[in-house]
C-alpha cells in the first residue's frame, strides 16, 4: 500500500458523528456520569481514530509518529522500520470493530514485515511490543502469517537466553544472533513468560516457556535472606550490580507483574509461589503511609533500610495486580494515591518525591499505567469510582495531549499550557485507548469476565471471534 492511500485508511465514525458523540460526552462528564453506556466508548474510539489517522497520514509503515513535525521515527534500529505502531494496534483495532483499518494493517504486515535485520534489537521491548502484538493480532484474526512471523521473531531472540545463567542479554542482532548488554534490570529479565508461554502453547514447542522459567528461576535465586531483590543483575556471573529494591517502580515493575501473570494466564504454580514470596516482602518493607497516603519506598535489599522516597508514574499500574492477588484494600489505597496526584496534575508527571510532593521528572510519555489500573479494578469490582476516575484521566489526556495530527507526549506537565513534546509512542495504540474503551464498552469481541492483558496491553486471553 502506498503512503498516500494509507493516509486515508482511518474512518469509522464520521466527523459529524464524532462531534455529536464529543458533545454528548461533555454533557455526560459534566453530570459526573461514567459507566458502560456506550457514549463514552464512542468518544474514546473517535479519539483513537484521530491518533490512528495521524499515524496513517504521516508515518504509515514507520515505527512511530512525530505529530508536531508531521514526521516519523524508528524505534529499534535507525533506518529500519518494522511498522511498530501497526503491530501494536492490531487487537485494539479488532475490539473497536475497526475492521477496514485492521485489514489494512494486516495487509501491510503480510507485504512488508521482515525480521531479517542486521541490527541490535532490544529484547524486552521486542517481546512485549512485537511478539506480544503479533500474538494478539493472531488471536484476533486467526491469520497464520501473523503466527509465523511471531515464531520467526521469537527464534531470532532466543540467543539472548543462552547466557551462562539463562537470564537474557539485553540486545540481539536479528540477523547474526550476536548478543550484548550483560546487566539488565529485573523487568528485562522477567517480562517474557506470558508471550513465550502463549507461544509454547500455540506451537506445542516448550522451548520458549522453558527459557522464560529458567530466567525467572535464576533471578529469584539471587533474592536476599529477607526476600528482597536489588535491581540489575549480571547475566553471566549472576552478581547484582546494585543494592536497591525499588519495585513496583521501574525498572523492576513488570518482573513482578509477570509473576502474577504466569499464574493467572498460564496456571504456573512456581510463579504463584514466587509472586507471594516477593510481594510479601515488598508489603512488609516498602509499603508505608506518608502524610495520609500509601506509597512504596525504596529499600536496601539485604537490610530493608530506607534508601529513597520517590514514586514513578509507571508504578501506577500496580493497584490492579494487588487487586487480583488478594490485596484489594491496599490496591485501592495506592490507586487513591495516584488519583490525588491526578487531581493536581491532569496529566501525571513521570516522577515525584512524595516527602515534599515535588515533581522530580516533569514529562509524561503518554503513559497508560493509571487507566490500566482503572480498567482492571473496575472490571474486578464494578465500583464506579474506577470508571469515574478513568474518565477523569481521559479528559486530562484529551485536553492536554491532543494535537491536530493526533496525540503527543508532554515535556512539562507543570506549565500552563503544558509544554508538548513531539512523539506518539506506539504503545499508545496498544494501551491507553484500549483500557479506556474496554472500561466503558461492552463488545461481543471481548470477554469482560475472563481476560488477561500483557504489560503492553495485548489481549492474551479474552478475545472472542
Ligand atoms: C509500556 O511499554 C509497558 O507498559 C511497559 O511495561 C512499561 N511501560 C510502557 C508504557 O509506559
């Protein structure tokens, strides 16, 4: 497909229909209404299409849109696009019933996607974004080419797991198999079992799941006597490079998320036991109430001594894991902490020091973690508080991050108006709009009672054809 014709692929709601829906939504928001009525879902879908059409017009086939300049950038290797935004969007297009757009996306992948690239791919990002995206696309469409491409990429990534410990190197050259980066953080070591576990189930080849389990086992063996973990591990020697346990903040966050997921999606009993072992220690040593709010402080992994009191926005997904894992009241309290910050900053800053409530990182990279928690907690509890606050997030996002060519990151959320950056991260097509849409919309294409989404918002269980 040419760039010109691709630029016109996004349709769905007519412009007039979208305006009517937007007007209706303003009224609904004013009245404090927020539940699965369909009105909110139509607005969210219209905003997704606004972003998708910008990508289609200016960046089709490239990895990510730069909406202010009307251009694009590549994510993994300079000059070697893989259509990352297309891959990330597949199951979102499906659940939003954007079938014309989905057909164009799949056609692009069938005609253009080729992983024989002589360049270093970031293993963690390739797994959560690309392996996960293609897998979810396959589950949505039953298109065998998508599964074949998933297997091809996973096989090219497998050399990363051939370290002396079984924990993955950070980079693999997809053409030569050469590896590099020997001291990844925990998220990069553990965030693969869901995608690889599903791939083992679909291919009936256990090697992917076995590699993921071996990596987890090796890392968890390095926990301290009080069951805390530091952050970066050398995959060749198995020696920690630091001493701080900062979970559920990055770059440890999804290491813990995927332990729960290994149980919830794959039924892996080791993951269940490991999750509780480590999470009990986090709850004991890190959770504190500070000025009336619940936070996770940073601690020395051997002594439990406090080393820091900063909180990353990326930790705001964690309440949903707590809810699933039997700590709903702690999850709600931690979610309320983030809602209090959202009350002050309609787009959350990347990081704060909660002793002074000072913003220590003023940007927002179009982050999806807060509505991820809203979505999961709403579907777990049916408590309208989570839908209402998800809507609050949506209004902040639409007010401050919307630009003529789509949506964009924000460089400074503390200024008025907020200072914009020039990038629409591909995960925006996988996460923010999807969580919001599924919070407010009942569709026969998604099972609201039995689902599991990956850290990148890929629907690995719950798609209905
Ligand atoms: C996403 O790529 C994933 O959610 C990942 O686990 C960390 N966060 C980014 C988006 O903020």
